[in-house]
């Protein structure tokens, strides 16, 4: 029997509906939660992601404000944009769209984000707390949080499961591995230098693919019945498509679906959850500001 599809779009729609209702109740008391976005440069993909996030805010009743800076902006100008959002009480969450231009120190820019407004969960302090026992970050990163939500949607236990994370980026691979470990899974982090990657993946009850290589993980790598979460988004030429290309994940979907127990699609899997978790964190930040 082919794997059950974990439908990220439907899960995201359900959660965004819950967020919208909560925002409406909060608006009556204190106004709408606000998300501030800093975009540096004119990278088309980054600009598209910012537009998508702002539209999602509008659909859920959140207010969004963007500071769009030229690619030649100095370190001080980028940090000043973040600081301005820190000082604005109507802004409850701050997102610095990555990547930043090469001449901008990414860590220094992210360090400027107030921990109380780090709704993307990428402040070095939040990531550090994520890796420590007995510590909890103010917020967890949006994409890894979405991954964990989709795993939970299966109803299968994470505790005691063997999990393999393919990829070790600061944005997805490492944080999701830490979150799985906090949930008491036994976690292996794999990457381009892992020996016998297929053999390692075959022992996993949960596979999170975030390596950024189109259809890299093959179906015969998958343990029968495993949960497969595909974080990848890669474009491949497709003359039959109107755009001339199509998006695929890091997992060879059809062959993996024949073996896995649960699997996400690309598009329509993790992508919608990333924005949803960002909205959820912004709502939480607004609620916390009222309690402060």
C-alpha cells in the first residue's frame, strides 16, 4: 500500500484558521499583532518569500511592515532597521530575510533582534538554548517547527524512534535534529560526507531530507513504514510545464511513496507550514507582550 500523504496545505489552513480567530479576539483588546520584515537587496526569491509572508499575515489578520534596503546597505544600516523594529511596540515579531549580501555580517545582524521578537527562532541565543538540556528557546525556528507538526499529524510516536536528518544547515538541519532529540528520538545527522548514507537512512523510522539536491533520496533507501518529511524545493527543467520547470523535493517521491508509511509532497508539504509557524510565533509574541 502506498504511503499516506501528509498534506501540509490542509494542516496549514486549519492552523491559520485558528490563528485568525485568535487574532480577531486579540485585536479587540489590544490591536493586531505586528510582524516587521527586513529585506536587503533585490534577490527575486527572497522578495517572493517576503511577499508570501506578508500576504499570509493579511489573510490571518496580522499587520505586516517591511523595511526594504538596497543591496549596498552597510552593516549599520541593516542593524538600524532591526533596532527600529525592536523599539516599535506595535511590532511583536521581526524577520530578517536570509541570505543577506556577502558584505553584511549575518550573525551580527541576527544578534540585534530582540529575543522577545525573534519569531523566526534564528537568534544565536535561541538556537543555543535549543541545544541545551533544561533550557527552552523563546521561539523555535519556523521550518523545523513545521516539520515537527507534520510528524505529529501522523499520530506516530517520536519518543524512542530512530530519526535521520539529511542536511546540517543552521536554518533547518541542525535545529530539527535538536528538536527531535528533545522529543526523545535517537537522532543521526547525515551530510555529504556521511559514509553509506543509504544504509544509514534504511534504519530510520523518521527521515527528514533537507540537503538541497533534487530527488537525491531514493525509495530503496527508505525503511518500510517510515515517516518521510521532504524539506527540499528544487527546480527541474520541464518542457511540459507552462513555466518550463517544475519543483521537486530532495526525495524521489514516487519510489519513496511505494515504501514509506507517511510522506510529504513538494510542493504542498513543508512549505505552507513554514509561514504558518511564523504567524503562530508572532501571535505568541503579541500575547507575551501583553503579559510583560
